[in-house]
C-alpha cells in the first residue's frame, strides 16, 4: 500500500478522498514542487521551499499548517519507508473550500509523495538528447509562470507532440517564436563563450537548478546571461543543455537536423 503524507500525517494513498483534493482536481487550483532526495537529504531544500512559499503567496494560499520544519520532518519520515533509495518527491499544495472561479477560500491542504529514482548523482549524459522546436504549444509570462502550477496542460500537450514527432523533448517557444523552456527543464546555450538562458519574463519556470547554476558558475569563470533568445540564436550556439533538479544538466545533441557539440 502506497504511503503518503497528507497535511503532516502519514496515511495510505487510497484513503484520500476526492473531496480532500476537489479544487485541485476540478480547477487545477494549486501548485507543486519536484524535489530530489539523495544521500540522506533533499538537494537545495531552502530554494525549493522559498519557491513554494512564493507561489503560495501569489495564489493567496494562506491558511494551513505548512512550515519548513514540518515539511522537512515529513520528507524524512517518507524517505525512511523507501530504505535508502534516491527519491523524487512531489509536494502538492491545493486550495480547499467551496466556490468555483470566484472562491473566497484562502485555506489549503498539502500532499507529499515519493517515488524511487534510478540515479543518485548528477552525470552529464553520454548520448545526447534529440529535440525539436514545438509547433503546437506556446508559453507566455504571467504572475504564476515562475513556479509550477497544477494546470500543466501546455507541458502535457508538448509531451504528446514530442512522442508524435519521435523526439525526447521539445523546446517550447513564446508567441513571438522566442525560446522559453523545455517540457520539464530550463534551457541553456553556449554562445561566444557565454552561457545564455531565457529571462524570467519569457514565461519560463524559475527552475531551482537554474538558480543554483546562476549562483555557482560565475565562481569558476562561466558567466550566465539571461536574455530574449530567438530560434536562430539558439541554433547558433556551439552547445545546448537542459537543466532540472532531477537530472542536472543534460547535453542536447540534435535539434532537428542541427547538431550541437557536447
């Protein structure tokens, strides 16, 4: 029986009723964090919690029992059930209460789930990813584009498109055909000895691993520039990478017929 943490208590997953998660299910009225447990801890836990709280403030989710100590304690408890394996944690927060679009509720519940990961350490892939630019989906900036919401339809449709076009990922563009991000990753390109990545105003999620790279890469002489990036500019990069907290940086080998160096 799958165990989860619901509002701080260890419960069976099957014991959670649809009533408990009604607004998240019916309206996508919530947000989530994806975190990596490796070698006895959540990597970059403070950054994850800061982004989660920022999103909750934007969404006016104010009345509940979530705190950093309680979440940390809950993660540790659930990790103990998986006997030392590296884990992917999903932390979901969703509004509770009645109402439809004009809800007055500021209360929330939260659900913590874990699944076993294959890889514990970050390693750059030996075989590069094959990607293409998305043709059917677009992203734009909004007040909630910096964090992960439960309304993930754009990314789901991009995933379906990737499968139909027989590639491993898609680079999603904005309405002006400028680069935003990938299905579950930020994107970086090496152009003239500078690492470029889309600005937050493009509509990309402000990924935790992206934040880590922005903090630490300049210390070893690698500058990162956040800017508007055209498709032509990305194709002019000598190397292109994706980044997220589960896989770290992954080398993109091909975008359509165009090949990038490792």
